[in-house]
C-alpha cells in the first residue's frame, strides 16, 4: 500500500460498498458486488506491477447489477505525496484533498466510466451522493487482509511522514507545489485565467494524438469516431469529429471505434463493431469486447477488423502564449 492508512465507516441508510485494497490501488465496488470482479481485484492486490489497464479490465461490466465502482490507482514513483488516477461509474462521489485545497469528483452518469488524474494527494474519501464535502471516515482501520464489506465511506490518508516530507519539498521548491487538480476535464471555456492553479496547469497542455496507417498525426481534441461511414452518436455530449476510414474490403464497420482523451490518457471504445478491434501492445495482443472501453498507451496499435491500423502516438505539448515560465536570470 502507498504510504498511508485506510479507514472505513458504516452508516445506516447510505449506499454500501465492498472495499479491496491492493499494493497500488483501492477499489470500492457497489454492493452487492459481482463475484468475478471481487476475485479479480483480490488476485491483483499483491501485484506491484498491476497496470491501470489491467485493473479497469477487472471492473464490473456496464449494464449489469452492481456495476458502480470507484478505483483509485497510484502510479509508480509519486513521492512524497502521490499522484492518483481515479476511475468511477455510478453514484459514487470522491473527495480529494491536497496542500491547495479540496475537490469533489463524480462519475456524473458518464459511460462507460469517468477518469481523471490528481496530483499531490493527501486524502481520498469515497462515499455516496449526498455525502458532505467536509465529511470524515472516523471508523475502523481496514484490516490486514485489505477487505471490508457493508462500507458506506472509505478514506485513505497519507502518513505523517509523507506529509512532513511534502511540506519540506514545498519549502524547497515552492513553484513545484501542486494543487489537487482535475486534468483535461474542464469543458471548453470554463478555465478561470485568474486561478493560479489553472494558470500553472495551462503552461503545458499535452495533446493526445493518433494516426491511421502511415498517415499524418492527428490530434484528439474531441471525441473521435472512426469508420467507413462514421456517424455521430444519437445521445448529446461532447463535440464529435468523424474520421472516415478507406476500406474496400468492407471489414471496418460504419462506426467502428471511438477515441477520446481522458485525464491525459487516451480511451478507446469499440462501438460494437462487426469484426471487432484487436489491441496490440508490447505486452500482449487481445480482442476488445463489443462496446468495451480501455485505456491505451502511446505505441499501442488498434487493428480494426483487418489491415486498418490506428496507432496511438506520444502526446505533443501545447504551450499557450504568454503563460510560459520565464527563464531564470
């Protein structure tokens, strides 16, 4: 477990969760939790190398009973206070605190799930809708087996040692002291230029990219729908860019694959294509389930039913004019 302690609380009349804590994650599964998901997270609990993609693959399928969940994952190398990636679906709320203040993150009915990244996190509290923002999990410590059922609130707090180290680091380099922040999730036009946190984040903005075959790189600034005759989804939402794929063999579906940027990562969704989508990475190759969404890293190749390959490229960095840091004198 990342340097800190987990407490759980139980209150009558509030949504209940089944909690499993691993070396690099904490997950709260909506009760009654799906047995297959519980088993998968128990098996992953001791794996220091468990990736976010593997853990998301263990979450319950959308549309089934007990589909709600919150997954908090700590990437390696995030001392003294950790960075955290949060993935959520359903009625959960997640409150996060950092040296700069607190923020609340909700799934907000986003499907298949909502993902965001936060920096320098001191505390994470998982509870249900309607929970007070300044609530506290003052219940029991999570047991040595890392599991608890019938829980209504789960709270992880960084250790005192980590907090003191973070304060020393902040004094040593105040420009690098970061606030907890929701990355790449603000709607266009909602960033407050007077907010110093937003201004710091705006200095470097990673722009996710992809390309089809050996074609030119393309930015992912909105939802991208790829296919032979792509069509925008019927449900309203974020702006959609339609990208037509040439396919004389008609192996690629009309609307085959969706790409979108979530919290600095790229999420690929198979749009229930006829011939499926093969994910090829350095670790393995596997077929996505119809309608499945996964996080794909740069270098991943997505094969759309045949010879059409979509490659996820390393992001490029946008530096908005007027916001670059000045070079030291």
